[in-house]
C-alpha cells in the first residue's frame, strides 16, 4: 500500500513538472517523507534545484543520493554530469563520465556529448570535436545526430584559423620590371 502511495506522489510530481512547480515539489516532499531514498523523487528534486532554482550544490546532493540508492538509474547520469559542468566541477564530472560509460544500457551518445562539453569548457576544442564525433557515432535518432553535428560546427567556429604567412613587401625599393 505504501509503495503505491509513494508512486502516486512521484507520478503526480512528474505530471506537474515543470509547469506546476509548487505542486511538483509538494508531491515530492510527500514521497520523500514516506521513503527518503526513493531514487526517482531524489532525481526529480535534483532536476528542480538545478534547472529551476539554479542551486547546483543542492542538486548535486539529490543526484548523488539518487545514484547511491539506485546505481542503474540511467536518467540521472547525464543530468548529474550537466550540473557538475555548470558548477565548474570538472574533475568530478570527468570521474562520473568515466564511470557512466561503463554502466550497462546507458545512452553512450549523451555521455559522450557531455564529454565534449567538458572539453569545450576547458577550451580543448579539438578534443571536444573528437568527443562529439564519438557521440554522433553512438546516436540512435536523427534529432540527436543533427544536434551533435551542429555542436561540432559550433566548436569548429571557435577554433582560431591559423594565420597564413604573407610575404612581406620590401618597402622603399622600386619593383623591378622586365625590359624587352
């Protein structure tokens, strides 16, 4: 009975998010009061704190608790990595990326996309492009592949073109002309 009640609160929160934040938070608080380690409720609370409130530290707490309670909760990884990137926690993000790539069933394309974003944020543009290309290879739908292609083009535009060597003209000396 209690599990059904918790699931009802979580489902109501999912239905309310992101348009009715107050209702979503209220239902999540009810769900977490019954079961404080409910991975989906923790995940959604993390999402609210990250995307709606901009409280990345609290979002990290919720996401880490969600993963601690359910390591195979695949939805958490990409969102958690994104919060780490937004919060400039690059080393922690890299560790989570490395681990996420070993999790069975995870969308590797989205994790490689986060890897590319990490490299881009560190201004390692060529490495970022390689990561985005790997994401593209691991993509399973046209929207994602198109999105990654645009990411690659966007990062390519950040790379400064190498300056071509121009021959310096000799100032002050008249040009020699050929006499017939």
